[in-house]
C-alpha cells in the first residue's frame, strides 16, 4: 500500500541560537506516531517502519534531532543533550498541533522517547523502545564513542576525509542500509565533537524512579549480542515500566533485514494505544 510522504521543517531556539529541524510525515489521520533515529543516524533509518505503520492507518512522523541528518549542526555542546532532543520532539508536536503521539526510537532515539515521556507525560500516548542504552551499556558506549569524540576534537582531518570519501556515493545505487551507513558518516568535526560532548556529560535517560512512573503502554525490544545496547537494559526497562512488554529480537539486525515479526509488534502497540486503553500483561518472546 502506498502512503503519502511529505518533508517539513521547523525552527527551535537553543542556547546556540535559532536552529532548523527537518522531519518527514507519512500518511494521515489523528492516530500519531513519532519515530526518532539512533546515534548519529538520519531519520531515514526509520523510513521502513514509518511506511509500515502508515500503511496500517497511522499518521507517522520521523525527526532528525539537532546534529542529525538534514537538521542544523551547531558546534556548541550546550545545544545537545537527551533532554534537548526530547524538547525538540515536543516542539515538533506543537508545530503540527498534535496533542498526543506514540513516541518511539532506536538506541539514542529510545532514550529520547523515554525522556519525552518523562518531561511531557501528557503528550505521550505510548512508547516503542528499541535497544535502549541504560545502566549496563555505559562502558561500551564510552569505548565506542570516546575515541570518536577525541578524533573529532583533535584529529578533525580524519572526520573530514571520511566525509569526502562517502558523501559523493549516490545513495540510489547502493542498498538502503548501506545508504544509511554512508549518511551516518556524513559528519562535520566541530558539530560531531559538540554532539558527543553534550551526550557524554549530560543526562542520558530518565532515572529508574522516573521510568517506573511512566504509565503508558510500552513495547521494549532488546538486542542480543549488542554490548552498547545490552539485552539486560531492555529487560530491566520492561520490568520497570508499569505497562511494559518485552520482546527479544532474534539478532541485532532482525528489525533491519527481516522486520515482519517486530513490525507486527509495533503495529499492535501503536494501534492499541489509539483504541480504548486496556492494560497489557508482560510477556517474553
């Protein structure tokens, strides 16, 4: 089923000034879903799921938070934090006059979705959380992104060279996920260093106490064999959330390569949130 797709933009005020954010809108109607991308990735990574949800009658948004994709990339660490990204998600809902949405994300986007539910609980109807990074993923996150922060700060030529090598490759001639990887390599040293600095030294996610107070239905998908987004964090989160349902992915790449099973779970969560609310039992898969 074909769905309509529209690209839009909005402007937000930050300590760095007035910045532009870009988003894509899929489908129509009053049952809204907002999807957020993983660390450094463009919103286009959520396009497959957005199209599936929209084909099922949901009205879907995907957003490039500041420093990601086609949104602005200020070189100011104060512009970046999980809380700032959550505020940008709420700003998008305000921009479109959306009272409530199911909010979801992958990796960093999962943490931002949780933060959105913490800072603006009245705006979040449900959560679709894939591979959150909480207590058990901190060390792996430092190992993965610490060297990248140092390279962006002290070896900026390496980031520029990677960008020059990957940017000219036409995205239309490579497989979809190869194109996402190429887009993720399209970084600017100053903005990359500022973004990573802001994430390293800012609030990473709501506290356990705050998470236990999030009352909406939530699908939590955990990845096996993913040290930065460990399965233990996903299990823990599903137990903390009063209406959390845990689903174990068969692999890190299941939702990318064979998405049907997890797509059905996401459709069930999102459509259920827009029907008469009913409490769900926790289950494993």
